C-alpha cells in the first residue's frame, strides 16, 4: 500500500469510527445502537480500539446468534460460551488500560473442528474422535490467541475433511443460511456458515483441494488459501500434509489480510497489500470448467476488472505436478492405524473413500514423488505467471446444489476441478463472492497468484470488492 492510500484508508475508517461514536454507547452488554453482526473486522477493530464497542458486547452478541441459529444451521459442534466471555472480559480490561494488541484484539472467531484447541473437544466431525480433547493448541490457535482473538467455538465439517458437501458428519449435516435446502460446501462448511450467518467474524479452516474456497463461494463470503507452508499445519488433523493448508474464512480481502498477518510463519504484514491505481494483467486458464450460468457470472466479474483498466490474456495450466502417490501415501499413513482400531466408527462412505486411496505405496516411491513435487512447485509459478499478474476463474463449476441432489451424487458432489490444481501447485488462491445463480445462491470468483505473492491476490480481490457490493450482502435468517 502506498503511504497516500494508507492515509486515505485510515482517514475513511477513522471518520466512520468518529461518526459511530455519536450513536454507539460504550456498552458492556450485547445491546447495540448499531447491529455489528455483519461488520468487517477492519471496521469493528477500530471501534474496539476507540472504546466505542466492547469485546464483551460483541462476544455476547455472537453467542446469542449461535444460540438462536445453530439449531437450524448446525454450524457449530462445540460452543465455548463460558471461556469466550472470560477472554472477552480480559480483552476489555486490557484495551481500557491502553494495551491494545492489534486489529484482532477482542474479535470473536471460531476454528474448524480438525484444528486442535487445548482443553476443547476436537473431533474432525467423526465418531472416531468424539471424545478427543487435545492438551495443546495448534500453532495457528496460539498465534491468534496472542493477537487477542476470542474463540467462540469449533465448527462442523465433512468427516475428516474428506468431502465437499459437509453432509457427512457425526454431528449431522451443515445447512446453508441462504437456503437450508442447499449444501454449504465442504469440507469447511460449518466455518463458512458461521461467518455468513453472523455467528463470528472469522473462522479458521483448512483446505486440501478447495475447502477454504468452495464453502465461501456457496455461502457468499471470502476465503483465502495462502502458499503452501506459509501457515503452520502443526496441531491440525491432516488429510495430506503436502496439500493441506490452514486458511482464514471471513468477509473481505482486508479482513483476510489482517488474519493472515497474524497467522503466517514468516512474520509478514499483509495489511500493506493494497495499492492505489494499480491494474492487473489477468490470466484466464483455458482449462477451467463452468456451466453456462457459472460462466455468465464469471464473465461479468471479469468485466468489472476490465472497467477499472485491467487486461486479460489466456493461459494454459500445466499438468498436475505429481501423480496421486503423495496424497495417497500421506492419507494412508494417517488413517491406516485408525482404521485398524476404529473401523466401525467411521461413516461407511468416508471409510470406503479412505480404503479406495490405500494403495500400499512404498516409502521409497513416496519420497521420490515428494521430491518431484517440491522441485516442480519451485518452477511452476514462474511459468504460469510469465505473462500475467494473477489468474482468475470460477470457484465452482456449477451452481450450489441442493442437499437432495448432493446426497445422490455423493460426498464430492460439488467438484473441486477449478480449485484442486492450486493445492498441487502450492499457490495462493482466494474465493470472493461475485453474484448469485438462478437458484438464489451465491457464486464465487477465484483469484490465484504466484508463489509467496499473497499481496497480489489480496490487492486484486480488494479492488473488486471496492468496485462491487457482493461481499456486503448477507442472508436474512430467522
């Protein structure tokens, strides 16, 4: 971000805070002069810093929404009301004493239920782990706690993150807040629903083939997968370590930058990603798949970028960086001991998928494929972005399916054909809302950047969100 653009954003936000200060009480309860259920973290954090809104107040409001809407949407497996209110009281005291830690201080968030939380049940939505209580937080939880974020609970998901519908869970299916007849996407369905329904301001999820992009696309919010390795996976129940990512799901590119700044292992501050008057050359892959409806909405999104001076070019995606050996070996290595001991506790569909991937690949074959993957990841970014700054393509190839249709088509009914390549390539990729299908359900635009260039992806997404209001829309639930 340039100094001028930084100053402009600061001025606009400060003006909004000052204006709000005339109507917002310095409340310590859940009563608001203004309903902040769907506020962005970037805006709300300034109100908290200015002591115009209390962390206790917004935490109570989130817990009230969880109590009201979770019985219908089933976004949460565990709600940590008591500890959340205690954390909020501490945050409130610290901020009043001038010990503000940054933009996540006092902000209620949730964690997908495959991310370890000390003393809080972490199950991966499976009967296998229904009584599992970790003794240590995952690395990402430690980082967000240090930043002052407040945990309001653990979100529902597709069992062991092995599906794109979030319909297979020991705790029951997740329902889309825009229309409960439709899936929420997966595997991070509960995380996306929790944010979309105003139950928290962000949720930390995982992504192996699209799980931080498919659910946000289905639920009309923002999800961001950084370059592989930028955010620690330590303390996360894995699918495949070489493909897995820990990701923020939130409401805007600016919020994603705030969260990623706190989460990443390199100490980078992505809040400076946003530039003034920069345009992009957008690469549109020839290989993406889209129905006529998804294609129409995608082309309208591209037209917005063209209207602000961006250019487009056609690019060709390389073949997948490796065969399936790396994924299969890592999945089998984790689940084989569990299957031997707890076979009857797996959902039969999940078990069948796992057993289908158990190919008995040798450690030697895995090691060779792993080296090949790492070598190709180092060069593929330069090849892909030789003539463009970012790639853009639809997140989903079809409109969000109904639960009835997804039950017939199986756990991967919402295919990740447009998202999976970028897990293999290890590239940063983001989903932002860009319109609605004929069924009234949201659809998402995917933006992909070069390796370690999260700033480009965030900047492009922010420019679209500055020019449109899709990310400001939210479901009317009762």
